[in-house]
């Protein structure tokens, strides 16, 4: 049986890394990363240990022009693309909108919205009927993240609108597009935003009384990519413990 090929952006840690590990049983993988070389290599080795053929692709998506380089590297090693997990994203330090700078907002939009849109477009060119795209959003798109990450929330809201439009465009071609909306998840992104204790502070507010794990989000992503979700498109799946 021919193995499917899955491209995951932001695969060096957190949700991307968990998805890579869990997909390796029945996918070959193209794993994108930028700065975290050690994390990317660990993700790749964990997938190889489970039988996957893995390509590592280093690309800085803060410059959307680099999306073309990402896919040039992909094409050198893979002749098919069955799934995309559009996961790469950033937060910045918590701040009020009145303190935002143009540079901060431009970088946020480039990495969290412009590049994912272009990545999805390039992926769609290479996909055939039965393929699927999952865009990784955030519960911040519903809450707005006031006094913290309004710019991040805005990019995730934009990604959800994009998911809807792309799903409608690609449905006649038999390509499905969905999104996941993680809530408070135990990943390194909180520390990168200057709040390493954020999960511990917010977890008691979640109706289920705890933070989620990257593996729990990865399972949802892999279900959306799978044939078991063959009639699911233009949908957003909350993975947020009821929050």
C-alpha cells in the first residue's frame, strides 16, 4: 500500500512535533522548521523510528517569499502531497494594542497569516482528490486575547475566515479544508510569549479543570486528515476542554 505524504509546518515542537510523531505510522513526512534545529531533528528521528521517510526543510516564514523555497525543497524529495498541517505560528510578549509597533504586527501577520495562506495555496496545486488541509487556529480567535495578544488573535481569526473560503473553493475538487482551534495547551509557545506560567494560571478556568496536551490536539488533526472525516470540510473543531 502506498504511503501518504504529509507536510507539517512548525514541526520542531508542540503540536507540530506531536502530529509528526503520531502520523509516522502511516505517512511519509516533510517537516518544516526554522530556528529550533534540535527539536526538528528529534521530531524527525522519532518519526523515522516509526517507519516514516522524513525530509527536514528549514525555512524562515517571516518572509512570505520564502514559501516558494519551502516547496522547491519539498518537490526535490516528494512526488505527492496528501495532507498539509498548516501549524507554524508565533506569539509576541503580552502587551496592550496601544503599545504595539508596526514591526511587531507585520511579523505577526507575515508568519501567522500571509505565509499560511501562501503555503495552503502551494499545497493545493500539488493535491489531488482525497487530500486534506488542516489549519491550526486558536481559541484566541473567539476570545480576542485583550491586554495580551490581540494581534495574535486577529491573525488566527483571519486564518479561520481563510479556511472557510478555501474549503469552498476546493470542495468541487474533492480536497477538504478544516481547522482546529486549540485552547489552553501545554506547549512551549507560552514561554516564548514571556509567560511560562500561563498554563498553570489559566488551567483552573477550563471547564475540564486542566490544560490540554499537544497529543490531544494532534489526534484531532489526524482525524480531520483521515478518510474517517471524508465528509467533513469547512468546519472548525474546538479542542479546548469546553472553554
